[in-house]
C-alpha cells in the first residue's frame, strides 16, 4: 500500500498567494496534520529570483515590467531567475523528504530530521518530467552540470533571438528550483512550458545561463496538448516514480 499524496489543481494563482499557501501547508505536513501534497497551478506573468539570483539577469526596467504586467519576487528556492506565466504548468511538491512523523514542537538536537538528499530530489524531479514528456511523445533528457529538463539540439525548439551558431545548444523545456527546509519538507518545484508567451524570456537571462534557448510543447506538438492532458501525464509519472497513491482534488477550494 503506497502512501497518499494529495493533488490540488489551483488554476491561475498570483505568485505571492501561492508562496504563502506553500508555507502554510508545509507547516501542516511537518506537524503530521496533512499528507504529502502536490500543488499544480499557473501564475500570472512573474519573474522569480532564487538564492543565487543576480539582479543584472533581469533585462527589463520597471517601465517595461509594468507594460508587460509582470511582477518580480525574490524567493528562497535554489537557482537564479526564471519566468512563470499563463500556459506554463507549475508544480509545487510539498513532500516530507526527511520524516513525515516528527513534530517540530518536540524536536530535540538528538532527534533532528535526517538530512534530505537535495541533489537526488532535484534529479528525481527531472526524471519524472522526462517520463511525463515521453508519455506526450516528446524525447527529453538531463544535461550534466545543468538543472532542468532539456531537448537535444536536433529536436525543433523555439529559440528566441538565437543565432545559427547557437543552434547546437540544448533547449530547456522545464525549469526546476526547490528548497528543503530544516524540517525536511520540500517547497517550490518545477515549471513545464506547455504553451506560454515565449517573448517573456527576452526579459531575463534565464537561470543565469547566457544563450541557451527555451522550448515549449507548443513549438513541438501539433495539435498542442491541453493543460489537462499534460497534468495527467505528470500525475502518472509522479505516481510511478515517487510511489504515491495520487488523490486528486481538482477543485481550488479543496485545499
């Protein structure tokens, strides 16, 4: 019998609201009051900076950000700057990677959570997304030394302002940035490009990586899969890799 993971589809949610919800639910999970949880959602146009973020990797000034309707947030995940927006499936797995049973209010130094395998968890998220994309008919993979899910150069990809000499570079189709807190509970997660407005990547040096192109399912598949089809592929891959029984609540008010 596999443990249960609650799945909630939230629709379009402002970034700050989703961040606060993660904090609340992660606390409940650490206290044993809630099962592991996967939040699936989209964000309005948003740029987020992780712990390694550099302000110079945001290329638009305040006037252009306002014209584009984009907000900016500095957050506690790993990585540099990335974009979130409509047409991108964002997943926030809130998982007790250290222990699901130890209560924070009785934790002693001798009973601290085992340190979670941060890098191993990131690699597992990548593997999960690769499996989900395979279910949709897209071949993708990992790139040594880089985080995220990538398309090999021979796969057509939408490359913004990308000169011919850079066409040999892999294209990123999914970004990953996570945090595992002192209680061993994960936050933040992945962003998979389904059919977003690709022009927003012109406003950043994504993840601090100069010249690497960005791809989306809309640039690869015709017809473009629906968000529901992509969600189902992700849920199957997540269930199989993390060995959860997925309990889906596709009503925003169910959280």
